[in-house]
C-alpha cells in the first residue's frame, strides 16, 4: 500500500514504506512552519515581494523578475504592482539575503514584470538575524580581533617612532 501526500505548493510525495510516513509528515510540517515564519517576518519588515536566487535575479544589472502566480511562502512571493521605493528581499535558498528598493519598472509581460532595484545596507544572515552593514559591526573571532588590534597598534607605534 502507498500513500500520496499532496503539498501546498502543488508537489506530491508518494510514500511506499508506511513506517516512515510520520517522519515525512513531521518534516513537511516543520518545513511549512519555518517557511510561514520567514514569510511573516519579511511582511512585518515591510517587504512587498521576495524571491530566492533561482535565476530570475540579474545581480549584475540589478533586475528582478516577479510572476503573477508566485505564492510560495519562504521562497517566492511575487508582486506585479510594485512602485518606486517598495522594499523587496533577494536571497539564496537557506542562505542570507539582502534588502533592496524598487527603482523602476523595466518591462511588463503577460505574466511577469521586471524591476530595476537598488540594494540597501540591510540584510538577513543565514540565521535570519537582521543586520545593517552601516551600524552592525562584522562578527569576528577573538583571534581575528586580536590580530586587527595588533596591526593597528603596530602602525600607531611605528608612526610615533618615525617622528
């Protein structure tokens, strides 16, 4: 006997070994809960649309494409009605990501809209913690910190000795 599990994104998993069915259902539940929490966090931060790094983000030219039917919390949240200044989020799957502001619409198609964006200094790290590179110092180990302090001290001392 097999069981067919229909996922909310339209995917299907067929389970032939019923002894693992509970584990698969629990993993699916955890995945959905994490995706929903991530989506809620972005929406609370004022994000109007987001997408993972799936090939529809042209990072060189700062153009992102959103589609009408993108509604997969945690991965794709499309919006074809973005305005200048709207906040979007671009990320890799299970990765850190960066916030951006829509600059202008570049192209409109039957099912998609391309927007030019400007990156901000705000990002989420791989743990989902918010940072602003202008005010958040980079994390560094004690060893790296000591090396940095030693280099600064050595420069300061060598400048004093030259005078």
